[in-house]
C-alpha cells in the first residue's frame, strides 16, 4: 500500500473527528439509514373499476327498454310500457342483470327494480335463460364492490326461489359464481356488543353469503352441497344438520 493511502486525513463534522483513508474503497463513516420496505398488499378484495358501460345503460339511452320511472307522491316506482310477462326473456333478462352493477341514477333504480319484476313474473321462462345470466352475474361479483356484490347476492336469492329447477340449473356454474363468495364470506364487522343495524337491511356481506349458500344447497338438489364444499371448503351443510 502506498504512502498516500496510509496518510491519515482528519475531517471535522459536528465537532467529531473522523479518520479516513483517502482513496481507499472502505470507510469508517456510518452508512445512511435505508428506508424499511413497505409490506406488500395482495389486493384480493380491492374494488375493480370497470370503464365499459353496461348493456342496460346503452339500451336505455337508445330508448330500447320498455320502462320508465314514475312517481306516486314522494315515492318512485317502475312503470312498464308493456305487459312484463309478454317480454322476450332471452333478450331482456341478461340486459337487466348486467345493469345490477350500475351506481348512477336512474339506471341503478330501474335495473334493480326491473330485474325483480322480471323474476317475479317470469315463471317457467327464467329456466331457459340461466346460461345467459352467468356472465353478467360473474361480472358484477368480480367488481369486488361490497354494495354491488350485496345487491347481486340478493338477486341470486330471488332467482333461486323464482321457479322449479332453477337452483339445480345453477349448480354447473358454481365455479364461476362462488370464488368471490369464498373470498368475501368473512366480511363481517366486529363491533363487539353493539347493534349492527346493517343486518336488518340485509347489507352485511358475510351473512348474505351464508344465507345465499343455504338457499343454493336447499334448492340445488343432491349435488349442490358437494359442489359448494369444493369451492368453499369451510362451508357446513345446513340441510343435513336440520
């Protein structure tokens, strides 16, 4: 090592003496503190925002849907321009299901109340349309938006009880519907001994999922439970225990 490298250099910093080695590659100075890396977030339950407008909004803006908002005093209702039971369910029901994820008025109110009207008066027409409803159902659930997911679950509960064999017809599509159920089934607030008023409005997501799965098992036939259990391993049968 040369004499130049062996020469000691005194540097004064904040009244402290630091001894260095000139051009040497090592240093006795304390290294700068590095920021701690942030814990990564999986984001499995993070809301997915969709830019593409719904089919319901597109058809309503064109004037192709036979309904409008009517008011009776301070309350509003859906006014149909035709007899609901005479509508082509293959055409209209998937459009209304796609509108469940709408959050802007009047699309939100018309799509949700219109869907309930169609399910109430559909009877045997609904069964043949089940395959066409799976994509709108899956799209709404995959938004991960708790309000939209809650509303779609309420619609599914109404769908299952709207006619015979509908529950059994949904069983082959559990793999498209139930992954989000499994992801969000524990989404209940821990509020201790306080009253959760959301339960009265059926807006507690975890409880809604549990009630919907019970209806799926009750109306889905003998293969319903094993298919639910495959997608949601922690689910316990309500039919066997009763």
